């Protein structure tokens, strides 16, 4: 295992001691959020991303180890495992190299070469490869017996054996790999007769680009079209140069044997080597594109989950619509449904006066403090209608993303929450709760359905799920949750919990009432010491008897704060309330063998702002009132917008109409940038300039260059 630690250290540039300590904590069952937050002394202050990278690299090395065991066992069973071969396999940690070593020994289906061997033609192939025999025809004639019909049959079988040997030769495979790497072009052509069906992929009807330069979004689009049977896709190097390089490696004569080897090499390249290496490069390029797309998705998801919350306010939420009306729900400060009904302020029903009256009554009856409107159909019209109303007090109006609300409203989670209400009510409730606490509401929806990804349905789904789950877990634990109000869907993501413990907490709460302290968690069925250690610091209890229970200070560190208070002759509550008292603390006095400056600094930060929410404060936003449809747009217009999605080629911005505009990577800033997140983030409010409007294709090109941002 020390070897693994050295290898990971070299790969990630993290000292070996930190690698070892981190892997030890993971092996003991600690979660990534817990390690990054509460074990900084042990890891040297590694963050979630570094810890995840260490875990991933360790998992890969473990997988290679298992693969080696399988390979060694298979070769041993064949009686072909030499000490040199065993040493070579054990010394290899590159999976491609490992598979190349194994290839000649890999059990095969009945290949042409295998058939030739069974006919006894391997000695002839060896003679031909040596290229010393000057009378090959007479030598081949001696092999004409049994199933070998004639000299040509013997030569053909020998060529098949040579072709397979060329394909299985490590140097030959690396020669072709180098050519693919240097010259490989990804080529896409529309399948004849599919032009109309493939219209949205027309940019790739006759496409060719260096594989190395093909961006992830282009590659994923091409592969999607290929999977849909619309494009024929290949990766090609210079075939003639590839064959020539193989010949230089294998041909060292000028006789009949050499000519036969020449023919076998060409056959090997076209039939075996090229397809094999092409498949390898197709898989590698797809994996790279997947990784890039997943990275974009996880960063977008992180920003979306950490969107500013309104907090515990009484909210009136509206799922807008024209013909079917607007579904209105009233929620209390905890997000519980108090009331629901429909209003019809828009055509074709146009009961504007009645809608206004109902709205005012609801605002008064339920003491509404904010209004949340979904950003789907009729959103702008509904926002205008609301802004025209006069209430007895100022009520802020927010427009929130509906993405995924329909998925939630039809889900089992929503049915369990609201068994007596239809999908429209559930959807409106989700719109209201998203304003109050986006994180708590969005965890109920499969992240793929939130709509902030790039080709999320085309990437490796196992990898995507793992990355998204880790992102959600990191976000939930960064913010922390209220132990007495959190749903089991939110609790699931808390460090050390899972579906069963989360449900047990909810059940315990229902039977015994609100938790009064973190210590009480121990009474929850199946809550062991390890699970308590992992989860306690991320669970908050407002108004708890011990004020530290509503902070990110871990119970294991309460004694430190209590000692600080004791030394200052005050209570913990007084210490938290009095900044002057805290300024008297010299934290170096509290350093021990297990508690260092990182933990003490975190404790002091938490005492300064107990239970602080790392998310920003929400701001009211308004679109340009003169822009309603794409036909209202003019080149040069400066408009307010909200970043709705980020890809690696730019950002899509909602400017208040059905179609989102694209700010291309090159239009985000005057300087060169390679990553849009350097400039923008999900839900960021921006000012953009309209550069081009294509009404036929419903495409809007925007720019942020030279546009003042607030």
C-alpha cells in the first residue's frame, strides 16, 4: 500500500503523508465532507476535491491490482507464466500497457489464426517471419496435408498467423497508437437518406477535425447522432504511413517470404490493428469528453444548489399558465401548504378583476411576505399582473426556475408529501419552496432533470451519478441542515447518514417531538458512535439549550469552547454574544496533540457568526419590459438577463423570452478565457448586448464584452 501512496503523491503533487492519512480516514468510514471540515490537522487541510481525487486514484490502482490477479491466474493456467513475464505484469500500472502484455495470452474465440494453428501452420509462419527461406513454395508444399488443401492455402493460413502476431505485438500497437495520437481525424458523414431526420446535426454532415482538437460538446453531439443511426463516424490516421511504419518494423529482407509478410502486415493493419486502436481512441476520447461534460455539470449543479435562499418566509407561489390558469399556493415559513386555488388573469379566460381580488385576499389572510413565480409559459405576463397590484405592504416578487418541477410533481416523493393533491399543486409548492431554500427542494429531484448540464444523457451514467451525488453531498454539508425541519431527502445527504438513518431521524422526530440537543441523536435507532461523529457537526438545532448545537462546531470540540468561556469567567452564550470577550482569546493556548490552529480558527469563525449560511443574499430581478418575444430583439440592445446554464463553449442567458441567448466563450470577456465559470455562475444576474438574432433557427447571440456589469 505504501507503493500506492507514493504513486498517488507523485500523480497529484500532494505529500505522501497527507495521502496516507486521508486514505486511513476513508478506510475507517469517514466521509469526504467530514474529513475536509473536521480533520484538517490530519490531512494538512485538504479540500473536498483533493480528497475525492485521492480516493479516485486509489480506487483505480485497486482495480488494476484486481485485473493483474486475473491476468496472472489466466496465464498461469495456460502454463505460460515465466518469472520475467510475471515481473513485467507486476511492475506495470498503466492499464493499456497491461492489456497489451496480456493480449497474446488472452483466450480468444475461433480466429483465422487459431484455425491455421490447428492445421499445423505455425512453423511455416515462423519460417516466413524469419525471411531467410529462398524457396518458400517448396517449403510450403511440405505443409500440404490434412486440412491444408494446397500451397496457397498453406501460405494464406501462415499469413493469418503473422497478421495476428503483428496485431499482438506491443511495439506495433504503440507505433499505430502514436500515429492515431498525432494524426487521428474524427470524420462524420450523414447516412444517405437520413438528411431530413438528421437536420439538427447538419453541422456534422460532412465533418472532419483533428481528434485532439475536437471539443467535448462536438464529440458528444457526433456520438449521439451516431447512436441515433444518423451519422457514420470513424477515426482515421494516415493509413499508408501506418502500414509503412509497420513494414519498417517487421520486414528485413527482399524475397518471397518478405512479400508474404508484407501482405500479412497490410491485412493485419486493416482487419485487426486499425479497428482495435480506433476503438481504443474512440473510448478514450469519449471518456475525456464525458469527464469534461460531467465537470461542467457538477459545477453548474453546485452553483444551483448554493443559490441564495429567501429563508423562512411566508410565500405565495404561482405556477403560471394561460388557458388552464395560474395555480396559486400559499406556504407557511416552514414550506407547509396552507391553501391552493386557481386564478385566470390572462386570455382566453381573462378574469383579471376576480384574479386580483383573490390574490389580495390570499396575501392578507396568509400574511404573505414574498411572491414566487415559475419562469415557464406566461411567466412574464404573470409577473406584470402581480406588479400591477397594490398590497397593504411592500411584497418582493421573484421569478424562479421551473426546471425539473414537473419531474418532482409526478414523483413518488411528491405523491408521498401531497397524496391528496394533483401534480399542478405539487409543482406550485415546489416553485415556492425553491425560493425559500433551493437546496432543500432541489435534492428531491434527480440532478439530471434540473437542466444545467451538457449532454448529460450521453455521458457515462455511473460516473455522472457518482459525481452528482458527491456534489449534492458536499453542498448539503457545506450549508448544514436544521435537524428539526429537514426532510429525509435532505438528511440522506448528510455525512454519515443514509436512507435508513435519515428515515429513522424523521420517525423519531414524529414520535418524540423536536430534538432539543445533538446528544439526543444517540437515541435514534441504529445511530452508532461512528455515524454520530460523522453527522453531528452538520446538523443544526436553532434555539437549543446549548447554543453550540446551532453552529458548525463539532460536539467533540465543545470542551474547547467551554474551556475558553471558563478561562474568561463567562458562559458559552456570553462568549458567542460578546465580540470583545472573543478578542481576548489567544487560540494558541488551546493547541493540543490532536487540535491545531485550523480547527481553532474554524471554531473562532463559527463563534463570530454562529450557524452562518455560506450562501449569498437573494436579490429581486426584473427583465426588460419592452422585450416579450424573439421578434422584439434588435442588434445592439443592452438587456438584463440571468445565467441559466453554462457549457464549456459559453453561457446560456435567460433574457425574459422563450428562447435563451448564448454568450459564446469568446464574448464573455475581452481577455482570453478557457472556462466560462471564470466569469459567470449559474443564476448570476448579468447585462448582455444582442449581437445577432436568427428568428428561423431561434438562435440569439449575445455578448458581455464592453457591457458594464453591476
